[in-house]
C-alpha cells in the first residue's frame, strides 16, 4: 500500500500533540517549534503552525448529510475504527457527524464519523463493510 503525506495548518504545537498523539495515539515523528509529524494510521501528517487557520465550509452533501469541506481522514479496519471511536468518546470530542452507517444495505456501505481537531480541522474516519467497494 502506498502511503499519503498531508501537510495542514494548526493553531499551536501543544494542542496538536495532545490531540493526535494523546487522544488518537498517533506516533510522533520529527518536530520543531513550528511543525510536527505524526504516523496517522500508517500515513504521514505534517502539522504546521499558522496564524491563518480557516473554518471549513459545510458545502459537501453526502447521503443527505452536510459534511465539512475541506476535510481529510482515513479508511480504517474494524479494530482501528473502534479504537478511534472509543478514544474520541472517552475524551468528549464533539462529533460533527456522529458515528453512523452510510449507504445501508447498498454498495459502498460504510460506517463513518466526523470530528474536528483542536485547530478545527475536520477529520473523517471510515470503515467499509466490504473493502473491495471503496471505489464502487
């Protein structure tokens, strides 16, 4: 599997480490006072401090639900999806879209949930019922 790299804006390093490392359990990589890397379920995230963190636009409409754009996320297996959900709930992270099943009994059926990190970056976690249907 190829890995993706995503660089994004955050308001500060401390709260970013608290969220990605402390709550989601992402292993930390290199860091400076201005950026930090994380192993985000096998992918590389690079969080960079900015004074111009912008709010998402809820212009996405998926299966009748407004979703924030832009957002990033990860397709997880059952174990990682359940871990993320438990960690988010245990740390009282507010769900933008509560955990739910999308496309129930249809091709592409998936569990999904959206949250925002401490810099208001929306993140989606997905779990497909059938991984062969990710692009179907």
